[in-house]
C-alpha cells in the first residue's frame, strides 16, 4: 500500500502538510487506536464471552422449506428430555407477546388495509428456508440442539417464488392476506424528464442485475437476556447495531416500555456493517424464555444459521436504466427503474431504496430525472442493511449506463465522464433530488487518476506491448476511471417516507422536521482524568480513539488521560447511532460541544472558588489560572471542589444537531422527506483488471484510488475504512452472492459456498488523498464509513467492460457479481 499527498498546484485542495503547519494537535494525526490494545492482547470481551451463572441456552428449529403451511408441531419428545427446560412455539408467543415491528406494517389492498405481521416464531406458514418455527431452551447448547432434533414438524409444502421480477406477477403470493407481493413503490420525477427524453439526440437503455451480498462479520449475532422478577424488567446484552434507535423492535415485541428493557452493547463487536440491525428476533425469544424460567438465556448464531436465515442479506435488485444524451456528449436526463427483492418480510431498511436519491446523478450534472422503484416480497430470508445501504447497486447501474451512452455517441468513456462532471465553482451543488454536495473538485481528481493511468501506459501494466502480448495469451487488460460520491451523515426524518402519506408532504412545513442529535457526556474524575460516555455503539470504527483525540485537543490534555465508554439504551437518549457514514462528523461535533461546556463550567467553578468574576480566570493546558496571580486549579482540584455540589459542574452532556438542520438550502429535501446527507466524500478509482477469456476469471492487478473525505480526523482510521471498503467491494464485484434455487432453497449456507475476498484476490491498493473541507460540519470532516463498498464494484465492473471492449461484447459486466461463468457465456455469445 502506498499513500501519497497531492502537489500544491492542485486547485481548491488543502494538503495534510498545510493543515499540520497551521497548528499541532492530536486530531489529524494517525494516533493508534486505543481499542486495538485490548483486542490484540485478548482482553476484549464479546457477547460470546458472556455466560452468567445458571445460564440456559437456546437452539432453534428452522424451516427446511421456503414456503409451507405448518400443519402440526409435536414438541412432546423434546419436552420429555431430562435437560430440556422449555419449548416455545408461535402459539406460546402469540398468547403473551406482540408481532415484531416491520418496515411496512400494513398494505393497502382492494379490500382495505391489511396488516403485514411477522412473529418471532412462524405460526401458520413458514415463508423462507431457515425461518424459526420453535425455540428450545436447555442446560447447554449441545443439549438444546439435541432436543430441537426431537421436535417433529409436519409441513404441507406450497409453491415458492424466489425471484423479485417473477414475484411481481403475484402468481405465488408470499402473504395471502395481503394479496400481492409488491407492497410498496413510488415514481418520483425531478425537472422535466418527459420533454428531455423526447428531444434528446439519443436515448440509451440498459438492464443490470445486483445479486444478494452482505457483510458476513467475523462475529455472528449473539444475545444474553436476563429477566428481573422484582422490577418486571429485562437486561439484554447483545451485539445489535443502533441499540438506542432500533431497541423498539425488542421492547415493542415484548410489550414493555422502553425503560423496562435495558439493551447493552459491549465496547467490542466483531463487525456489523449494518448486518446486525435486525437481530431482535433472538433478543426477544431469549427474553421471553428468561421471564418464563427466571434464568438468564444465551444464544449465539452458528455460521450456517447466520448465512441461511440470519436476516442479514442485503440489496437484491434488477435495474432498467435509460439515459438521454445529445450528440455533443451532454448527459441530459436519467431514468431509473428497479425492483428490490426484500425477501419474506419488509424489515427496518426499506428506506434503502430511497437513499440513492442522495447521489441520484453521482458526480454528473443532470437536471431531469425519473426515479422509480418497486419493493417485492419473495420466499427468501429478509433483507437488512449493509455498508452502502442501497447506494452501491445504484452507482453500479448508473456507471454502466454511462459506459453505454459513451459508446452510443462515439466518445471516449473517460472524456464523456469528464465533460459532464459537476464543476468546483458549482459547489455547494443542489441535486435534482434536493440533497446537496458540500465541496469537492471532481475534474481535478479525475485528472489526477488519469495521470496515474497514463504512467502505467509507459512501461507499466498498461504498456501497449505488454497489453498486446497478454492478448495473445487470451488475457485482456483494461481500466476505466470514474469519480464516485459517498453520501455522508444521514438525518433520520426521511427514513419513514414509506410510512408517510406522501401526498401530504408537499404542504409539510420545515418546523415539522425532527432530527436526532448525537449525545455525548463527559465528567472530570477525582484523579483529574476525564471519562466520556458515548450514546452510540461501535463495531470497530474507532469511536473511542476519535473522541479521545478531539477531547484531548479541546481540553489541552493527553489522550491517555481520557477514558471513553458506552451507555446502554435506557441511560442513553434515542439517537440515530453508528450508521450512514455518520459518526466522524456527529461525534466530532458532539465532542467539541461537550468540551466547550466543560471548559465553561471549569472556569465558572474556579471563579466561584476564588470569588472573582469569570473574566478573572482562564483555562490553559489542563488547568484554570487566575489572571491576576499565580494560583491555578488542576482538573483534579476542580473535581474535588465540585464533589459536594448538588448540581455538578464537572459532569456535562451535549447534543450535537445534524449538520444540515440549520441550513435553509436543505429545507425542501427535509420537507418532502428526501434523503438529506450534507457531506459528499468522493473518490476517483482506476482498478486495472485482467480478464482471462478462456476461463472468465478476473484478476485485479492494481487498484488506484484518489480519495477526499474533507478533514481527515485520523488518517490511519480513514485509510483502514477505505481499504476495508474496497476489499468488500472486490468481494461484491467478483465473488459473493447469496443465490437461490427457483424453489427458494439457498445455495450459499457455508463459507465454502459464499466466497469472501482474501489476500489472494484483494489487490495492491495505491491510495492518494486530497482534502476539501466540508462547510457544513464542525471540523470540516465528511462521512467516510461506507466508501470503498459504494465505489469499488462499479469501478471494477466498468474496467471489465473496458478490458473486453476489443471483443465488442455488449456490456460484459451487466450483473454483480461478475462471475467467471457469466463472462465465459458473454465471450461465447460474442464469438457466435
């Protein structure tokens, strides 16, 4: 890996060296992550390590059929097992508890409005392979599994539908009470697309597929639930993501108030990327059994459960794209239509079909746009969120139609892109969908990546002699540079658009918009150190490091004097949490705010102690000094003085509002519940690929990228996020897919079937950075958590197209993943 900084000659760019020359600080440096020591030394504690005394263990009986009536469940033999403590079925659950919340709780039908319910255990009908139909609780997991095997379930199998496009025909209906598989959809027009497409010189069309993929984190879902009979409340330790936002999926299912269900997530979670947002089923079942048995209950998914029925798959889309283009290479209009296959139930992330509106035209200036989607149900495990949250397939399909449009008008694809890029003097740039790009120089970034590629054409990987020789061997090399945007720092208000009366949104006032701030607490301790408490959970992003860096700078102390911990769902207010490339911006804003409040209070406390006015004291280098003398009070002194006060001045909290909240240019997007993402990180990618036309295998020889996320608060963390995201993007583009047979049987239920990227296929990554700070955020930082996964698949796919362009194959990379058999078929069809 190589990281380089740009030259001073580049326009509108502030380099890291410039920033460091202005002031020295911990923020902006590659401070090693404070989390790493405990992880590398084995001191980190995960949910898997938590096993309370007298704990029982849960095992699940899962449906082997994609679609079947459950005729009977005979639990007698399991209940007779001497170490089996309890068996739960849907009948037991429905007697005392509620269905689990869904993303679309009811559907309008010809006969009225029908509820769309999902229960913790399937009752009358099993709707996907792996859906739990019974839960067994025993002294250990081995016994629980043995007892589960004794349960006899009688099924009457039904025809299944496992394809989103076929599901639209409603020949097989997943939920008969609803009567249709298409439970939501919308057509949104911006500008005048009808006229644009009628008058354009060319209208280019393309169809593209994005297969099911997901994050497959090292740590699977886990929960330990404990019921307290005296308080009639629950303590639930689990690794759910967004524990203060989605805890309603637990307490509403249990039928309890939020304050009676304490959800605690440990400081260390072995990855999520969104995939652990929907583990509430396990939390609820464990809690139900704990209440019944008055014992702690533990459950941890095994890998097959995770892959087959863990409710952790993501976007599964079929696209039909159209682009209106003029002869001079101007992109005039864009028409996006897609079907998203959500599986058997619409879960929390139904709004990921809307998030692409935040980058609807990517880096291109296009005024007239149609955006239309249909949300279909099939007999597959339910979708959840995954890094990129639906933007990655949109960017892929858009970049593919850009390639096709360039060929249609006879232009070089890179020049075609350059001609249509948003210019730096247009920043901040308002998209047709009313989101705003904050800052950036896209043409300069494309120019820089092109310079790098040009160097490879002179004696490098793309030298004409080398490329020609490789073609003689049946190996075709190519690259296609592009600039791709990563939307950052989501607001929360737009995420229930599907559950809103959309006709009323036109008249909605800005005052009706309510955003969730980022909450942070800090206190001075007796020894003069500082403890900060996060209201969000983490899954490896380095939140503790970030807060300690920023707080150290603001308080003028060392990061080692700051301890950062986490609040549970009862102690913390409801907030959006760790998602949507949000936390670097939100946490930095909250940290600056809480530090300012703590400093003000420290000066007030010292002034009161000395009996002087606030003008008579000043905070400097970790202490408060008297302006007119030599007296000073350390942080430990201030904590001691404050210890006996009723209202502690050394304990403060701060709520940092969403960066777009006070900017009127975002008003229309807020009012109409369009996605509001006020930061636009971006990158220009140029992966050099080699395609073996005999085998269809793709080798990425080197992945060049120039990236910009505004102010880099910790460059090491930024690069780690980018490298990890690109690695996931490589997996998405070439390897990973949760495929299904026509009858709904899953094809990838082990890691022998679901192929993950490794050191053998993640290429060398050459990375440079530019810095264009955001005008909307406290520190100039932009969201960076979903980059790589958003941009790498599109860049790899278009580079494959470029490599095979001499063979005149029609869009060889028209599906993700671009598997070898798919490319071989494309080559054979072209030969014929």
